C-alpha cells in the first residue's frame, strides 16, 4: 500500500503512508515526508524523503522510527516514484 497526499507548504511537498511487511507482519508508516531540498554539494534543487518526525518535550524534532538503510532506501524510492506518477515531482534528467 502506498498513498500520497500533496501538501505543498514550504519545503513539504507531500505526506505519504507506506505499508511495510516484515516477516509477514504488516506495519503502516504514516507521515512519511516528501521534501524540497537543496543538494549539499551542487546547490541544485532536489526532492528527498524523510521518515515521520515528532516534536520532543524540549522542542526539537526527532525521528519517530529508525529503519536500516536496506529498508529505508527502497521505501524512499517507492515514495518518490509514486510522486512522479502523480505529478508531484519530476524524475531527474540524466546529465548530457
């Protein structure tokens, strides 16, 4: 399952809900963020995915869940691909 809701407020482009099935147990992550970012090296505009966050008692934002890279990357790729299909983002064109 993958659902994406466009938001378009500041850096936040959309919020997604993603179902992960780990060892046969379905888990749903709500609040996966699709963000407009600047590439740290080139400064070019890019789109990224961040896991859900919550505001801690001290006022800082903390990640609500941690996923290993071998799970996090495919989740982010799937969310970005779905955003491209919906027209929320565009695929990066290869350099000529």
